[in-house]
């Protein structure tokens, strides 16, 4: 049966229209085949190894020596010589008080002490004279006893006067308030013109060359504490820096209200990066334990999760893992992976879950 010319034209045009669809379908098939083609990856075996175990603790940094200095004298503030954040040496002048009244009182007390000394010397001579008169029978025993009592009381009066003079001198000298140790002025409580009492706070001073990390240890973890134990810790101010310390002091008893114990670690702070009052997240080194370890470079971090690519039946299996302690180039895996499993080392960013590998 022969086709008419118009019918042949329609069939030809239909065939031309179908050609792009066939080409796109073939391209999709080729792409799918290419995507499922096995790729070559380098794998490593997860194995068991001894790694350092640690106890997670929290604590607060304190100055090796830290104190709020009191005036120890009464008077108006004449001068202040430090500001917050200032580093001062031992003996540095922090403030000066108006102690002119105390100085006059000290001068009066010294004069009274000198008067008592002269009176004691006079009484001693008088006693010697009366003793001679008693031996000659010129005076009676009662008169001699009266003078002798004055001689015995004179040294006591002198001692009391000298003590008062010493106390007055201390009050006068305390008008110059000095640093008892070298450190950082974390707070200043006084201003010029302010009147201070002996118990008034002047400055808060902390020695920050060496710090104490005060740790709170739960009762059931006390067995892990040992004097000389090593620990590491981090602070919010330096999230990428790890600091080290050594356990130095352990409290003798558990606090009944909180059922925990306070321990202190000594921390070197030569660069003054750390400051008293900082909160620290610490890891106290304990005995080594067996754990599953893998190379650090096999771990991929995505959106805060740690992931690895395990090879199961020649295909990739993307897994979220929980990491533990580190040991050189290795890291422990506490969850998500077992000993003997193979994972991709140095995974490329193009790897996908379920991808075939060889």
C-alpha cells in the first residue's frame, strides 16, 4: 500500500520531533551508569589500642594569692596610685591617707613613753636612797614599802606607754597603703576624698603569674583524683587553645550539701592570658583504656557532627560517630564504629552515601 505525499510528510516530521527526547534519555542513562561506576578509595582498619582516659570536670580559676586589701587605718584618701588592670610590684604604693591626726597621736604617745622612762629612773634612785635610810633606821618599814611599790610599778607603766607609742606609730605609718605581694589590681574601691575606716576595702589584688584551678569533683569520681595528676582545660575566651595544669591540693572531706569535693590544680600563667574568675572545662587524665581508634584525617565534620565513611559490601556507608580521647594522629571512637571495620582515609568532599567503591 503506497502512502500519499501528505501522509509521508507527517510521519517524517514526527520522527524528527522524537530525536531530542531519545538523545536526552540516552544521556541520563549514561550519567546514571557513570554515577554507579565503582571508584577507588584508600581505606584503613579501625583497631583497638590503649588511649588515655579522662574525667570531665568543671572549675573556676583563682589567683595563686588573692585578697581584698583593707585600709588598716582611718583617714581621708589623699591620693590613689593604681587603676583597674594595673600590674603592681610587691611594696608598690597603692594609696595614701591623711593621717596627720594619727601622727600627732603617735608623737604624743612617744613623749608619754619617754616621760615614763624618766619617772622610772627617778623612782629607782629614790628607792636606793630610801633603802639606805631604812638601813640607818632613819625611816620606818611602812614608809619604805610605799616607795618600793612605786619602784616596782614604774617598769610596768613604761612598758604600757611604749606599747601605746608603738600602736600609734603603726596607725600613722599605715596611711601609706602598699601592695603585700606582686599582682594584678582587679578592682579599686576608693576615690580621692573618701573617708576610710580601718576595715574599709581599698583594692582587690591577685597574683596571676600562677593560678589555681578550683575543681568540683563528684563523690563517685574521687577515686580518680591523685596529687600530681595532669589535666588539660579550655576557657571560653580562647576556644582553640588548650591549657595544662597539675593537681596540687585535695580537700580532706566531701561537702555534705552538694556531695562533692574541692580539688585545686596549679596552672602556669606566665603570659597572663588567663584571669581569675574564668570558668574552665577540664579533662583530668586517668588510667589508659582500650578503645577503637582511627586516624584523625578520616573524620569529616559537618554542621557540628563527626562523620566517617565505612566500606560495607563495596559501598560507602556514611556514619555519625562520637569521638573520645586523642593519641597523636589517632582519635578514639566511642560510638558508631567497631574494631575491624574499614573506613575511607582522607575522604574526598564528593563522596556520597551508598556509592560503589573498589
